[in-house]
C-alpha cells in the first residue's frame, strides 16, 4: 500500500488512510449483514438478474406463439370442415360465404376470449356441438324456404338467421354470467347431457356423409351410398378416421392431427397424379371441392336484408333456436370443466360465460355465427406450451389472415379428408356417450341416455332435452324414494334422556322403555320417502305396544305437501293404537308446512329430543311405578348402595349436607376435583363450556351421584354442576374420603364398589347410545 500513497503529503495520507479504514469497517458490516440477511448483490449480479426476467418473458412469449400457431393451423382444418358441414346440401353453392362466416367467428371468438377469459390460454371458435345445431337450424330454415316458395334470397336470409341466433346466444350467456346463474345449469341430469352429445355424434356422422358424398346418412339414400363411387369416397374417409384414431392414440404430440390431415391431402393428390386424374376431373367427380369465387362478406344487419327476411319462419324455428342456446350454454360449461381437469387450473365460470357471450355478440354484429371455448384446441395449446393470452391472439391473427386470403385453397382440399375428420369426431362422441357410458351408468340412466339420443335424432333437440329432463326428474324421484327417511331409530329401553335417574327408575325404563319409539329423520321428505315412513310406522305399531312416538326433524332439510299427508295417515294409525306423537327440532319451514294440516293441533312439539325423551320417560315411570319403589330416606339409599345400614350410617357422618337454590353453581369446570356429591332431592345439570353458550350434556335426579371420577383421578373438573331445581346434596370431600380409606377399609371397599358400579352403568348407557347412533 505504500507505493499507492506516493506523491501525497502527511496530512493527505492520514486523511486517505482514515477514509480507507471507514470503508473497511463498512465492508465488514455489510458482510456480516449478508450472513444473517442473505448474500450481497454485486453490480454484475444485479444486471444479470434484471436481464434474466427479460429472457424468461421472451421464452414464455415464444411458447405462447408456438402453441397459438399450432392451434391456429388446426383451427383452420376444423373451421373448413365445420363450414363444409353447415353449408352442404341446398347451401353448397355458397360454401365460400360459409367459410368467410366461419373464420369471422373464429377470429372474433379467439380474440375476445383470449382477452377476457379467466384461463388466459383458452382457445375459442366454432365447436362440434354448436356446429351441429347450427347446421340443423340452417337445414330447417332451408326446408322452410323451399316449402314456402321463398328461395330468392336464401343466402342473405341464412346469414342473417345465423347472426341473429348468435346474438341471442350472446345475450343468454352474458345474462347467466351477470346473474351468476351458470352453476345452476350444471343441475341438468347427466343422461340429458350424454344423450344430446351422443345425438350430436350421430348428426356429425350424417353430416360427414353429406360432405363426402353430397348425401346425408339416411335410409332413403342407402342404395346411392352403396354405389361404387360413393363407397370409394366413404372408404377413403374411413381410412382418414382410422388413421386419426390410432395416430392420436399412439402419439400424443400436438402435430399428429395436422400431420395426418396434410398426409391425407398429399396422398389424395398423389393418387390423382398416379391415375392421371386432373384437378378439374376430380372436382367434377366430387372428390374435391369446386373452386369458389372470391367473396366480400357484407354485414347482414342492414335494412334491405331485414325487409327481405321471412320473419314468419321464426315461429317454426323457435325450437331449433332455443336448442342452439341450450346446447351452447352446456358446451361452454362442459368444455370449461374439461379444461379445468386437463390443465388443473380453476376457472371463474361467470367470467367465462361473459367472455364467450361477448364474443358471440361481436361475432353476430360482424356476420359470424355461434362460437365458444374449445376443449380440444385449448388442450392442444396447453400441451404445446401455451400459457398466456398471446396464444389466443395468435389464433385470431391466423384466422384473420386466412379470411383475408380467401377460400381459393379449398379447391385443392379433398372432401373425404374433411369428411374423415368429421367422421372421426362423430364416431368418438358416439363411442364415448352411447357405447362406453354403459360401464359406469345404471341401466335406468343408460336407457334414459340412449332414449334421449334417439328422440333428439328423430324429433330435434328441444323434444329430446325436455323429455330428457322429465325422465331425469322421474328417475331422480325414484332413486330418492329408495332412500329411507329414517336415519336411525331407537326405543326408550336403550336410548335415554340426559337425566341420570335412580336405579329403580332405570329398572322400570329397561322393562317398559319400548313403549317409547323414536326416529331420527333426515334428508328432504316427499311423497316417496314419507310413504315408506308411513308403512314402517304402521308395521311397528302392529308389533309393539307404544305410548309415545317421537320424530326428530333435526336433519330434515324440507318437506312437501304430499309428505304431510303421509303424516296424517301416521297420526290416524297412532290414534288407533293409543300412541301420542311428539315432534322435535322443527325448522320454521317444516313447521309451517305442518300447520296447514288439521292434525297438527294434536301433536306435541318439543324444542329438542332430550326434552321429549325426559317427559316421555317421566310418564312411563309414573304409569308403572308402585308405592314400594318410591324414593326412601338417605339412610335407606346408602344402605342399599353400600350393602348395609352400618356402612350407611358411617358414610353419613363423613358427608356435609348442602342445600342449593335453582340456578346456583355447585362446582365449576376447571376447579380442583376435591369432592363428590350424592343428590338426595332435586335435580342437577351438568354443563360444559361451548363457543356461544354453556351446553347441558346431562341431568341428575334424586339418588344419583356425581364427581366420583374426579375424586379418584384428582383431575380438574371437566364440567360445571348447576342446580336446576331446589336440591339437597350430601358432599363427601377428598380429605374425608382419604380418612375413610385409612380408618375404615370395609366402608372404603363398599364405597369404591358402588362408584365402580355407577361408572359401569354410565359406560353401558354410552355404549348403547353409540350403538343406536351407528345403525
């Protein structure tokens, strides 16, 4: 260091050395802090850490672009197949308009959902189910136009109808989202959902036949479909479907579907080249789509289209429009649930409904049709690495570019390739919902599902859904009626009130307690379950003499008017047998339902089951008690309990007499257990502290004992003793008990035997109660 100070005078050197010393101390302090607080940050590491997030952001963006590009290309294939499906048959000459409308729907749907979805990687666009109902609606509209001779403006009216239906779907979705009512739609019975998805599969297979051969799959077209030309086309489409099935099953990479579709197109053109078939000849033979002229899709929302639109057709199409709205809502919900399961990300259902609803409103305003979130394309994007909103924006950009480029490329796409994709999708739905579902559904549910699918195919979505809901409700009612309304039942000989009674009263209850019959009811009581309850009570009263019939409604969630009629029948049977009915724990709604009946005034309503049991037990004891069994004196009680009058006299000498008023605290929870009490007269409640207020867990009447366990174990009091009535107690202190053990072994043995007998009886009662509760 000496060389570094050359040229400085002594003062400068001293000042510089002092500055270095301060810097050294500061460095040591920073190093010490780094040991306790973490490593220090150098300038180089700070620059690197600020640069790393930039690289991470770029990498994430590239993954989103890649996932969006893959999903966008696959979306093109799906969109072209859906357009060919919808604009087939009478609308085939305007396929280019259908392609334009499809890519408008895809562009708007992918853009809006990417910006507003709670799952940022969601990809939206036309889907299989929504395309099927759209094709059904368009076909029904075309049929109406032909039947009414209004075929002059088919295209403009069809585009306006599609936009109008998309607008109604958007309003419904936004309304459900704003009202937070989306989860209510999930209560639609499972067979209804499976039935309409299975029917969708069949309609898609039929639509695939229309795309491939220009003929739907129907009995009237069997001979034409079996002709050599049609069979060749159908066989080629079946080969595409089979290759898609095995390829997607064997390889789980995002490029398989796209690669197989491109391979199918290449194989078709190689076959044309090998056989010397020109593009024009292939188009004339129906192997390729005919060249479409470039079109400029104008907005359908204008006065001219409104004036030419056949508004009377809407009345006959109302069912198909409602079916489209229902199917779209269900598709959004099912696809969102599927995306949650596949990606393990939780979605905000209301936000998803609003996002898809907004997309449909904007799509309708620009001439598109129904769009929704896509399970297959979202999963594809997620597997390709897409995690952000850039993926959906990329799909929207690709669809927009294809829309701007036009549909000229369609002239080189073989029909059987797109038809094979539709055929694979339709057969997959058929297998999953109509064949594979029988393994995990009951036969009633499966028959309902299959029947709903047949009804939808024959009579439309609305008829199938409505009948399906009715069948589902009937099946649910049948299943619930099999659930017993009685959670568990008991009688007074095995399940007592919390009042601890003297031995002679317990003996009476053991002998005559069956005259008390109780039932814990649960669930919602309606005609099916209440009728089974009526039959059970009728059988019980025919076999067993009963004075009191107790019904506990603590676990009952509700009751309907038909169930109250069953209780009227129960009341009539009870009156014939001389049994008194007691209701406990009635909720306000249940009590209001019973007040509308005539018999309710004759019913005893108790606040809880324990109070009802205590009053019923008192009545049973009073009815069967004789004069000889009435309570005797303290000396007689002790003599009987301890095996002799001598032991009784000696124990009385060691006890202290206590008189307490109602509500007076005898001992408190948590205090030292330094005594036990013999209750000569009155009643004492055992209270434990709870969050809101103390709870009475047991009551003790005359000739009962409390505190013996604490006297033996010397643990703190586990409960509070409070007088419920004016009571007389005899207290045996811990010091007196120890004196008895030292000075009077005979009395000590008799007293210990008595305490063990009391504890054994209480343990036996607890075991019986647990056994009742576990039935």
